């Protein structure tokens, strides 16, 4: 699928930070994209969204279809962040495909797409996605964010952001394995520490081969991730959707079960939802979370 066409310009802020300015970007809202449980290191700030990804601080300011990425140079944008922000897909075509597959089950999906029109699926670093969703198990978003931030501060490589402050990259699998369960204990992730160290061990040994997962079928990719201790279908699906950009995955947790029961009481065959089922899942999640099904 071709990406959408928009205008790209590059420059520097008055305080010397690189920026990328995008104009005419359709179907993109930084606030919606970073507020639907995809990742845990971003938050809203005055006038934007800010966080750490791929070992650097970025800030996103948006007015309509004009998007400014502060801390992102031309090389950074085309090398990492265009892909990271899901700007390599034509979301007009994605929405058409979702409507064609889910419209058969009723018009709720059209309402959800309207409500959550700016959500895009991020293409995160695979190890960070796997580790983050292991930590997310039986947890709430504020606590997940706190655990991850503490772990990053304790085990991640420090760097100086464009604002002059010190931030920390997401810890490598090597750092997690070296810390072990005892070293992870101060971050208060409980039973998840054992799962995380097992994930690091299997990733580093090649038993869980991220390169293979990128190219594998959905079934084989999920099977390999589920060989990690404590990783079930939901965690594997989230990691595959948000870290490996396998957009056909439709993670089902307690919240989504309620959504499906509410809007599709006659049942829905997830296997029929097409190549962008995961995008549809995010639309439905956001719609129910913020609208509660209200018109």
C-alpha cells in the first residue's frame, strides 16, 4: 500500500533543536495515537505530546493537519519516525478496507472510525513492545507507565534531550538479563520480572528470533512469542500489532470483550476482519472509552 502524500519541511527551532514539519497529513492525531494504550513512554504536555522513542526525546505539536516533530531531523524522520508514526500507510484505504470487512456486522465501526479518526498504529521497536506488554499484564496504565519509567531510569542508557534535560533509553535485553529478577525487583513489577528475564534470555539466544517473527505468518509469529514464559495470546497479539506492525492482529482483553459483547451480541468472527483488524480494534477501544457508545 502506498503512503499518503503530504508536504515535508525541515528546520531548527530558536533553541537549536531539529524539527520536521508535515503539512496536509490526513487521519492523524498525536493525542489520540498516544492515548489508546499502544505505548507507555509518552504523555500530553502543554500544547503537545512528548516522550522517548528509539533512544531520543521527541515532541509532537499539532494544529489540524499540520504536524511538527521537534527533535527529529530529516535523517531521523525518513530513517525511523515516518515508519514509527504509521505514516507509511494510506489510512484512507485502510478505513475503506475496515468498512468493507466490519460493515457487515453493523454500523458501529463507522461511528468508531469517526470518533477515533486520528489513531494510527505505531511501529515500535520490537524488544520494547514485547517487554512493555509483558509488564502490562493484569496492570493499569498509570502503574505500567511508572514501572517502565523506573526501569528505564535504572537500567537504560542516559542521554540529553533537546531541552537540556537527561532522559533514558529503554533498557536493552542485555541490560535486563544482566539485572536478573533480583535487579528488577526495585521496579516493583512482581511476577512479571521472571517473564521479562525469560523474554530477554530467549531473544538474545535466538530462540525467539525477532527477524523471523517479522517475516513469519501470523500463526507462526504468535506461536514463537508464546514460547516466552508468561506470554499468552493477548500479550503476543499486542506485541505483534504494535511492535512488529502485523496489523491483522486483534488483541482481546477484558475491555475488548466487553466492547464486543455490547456491540456485537450475536458474535463476530475476528478471523474475517481483514488485514487491518488491529486498526479496527483501536477504533472500537477508543470509541467505547471516550464515547461510551453515545451518539
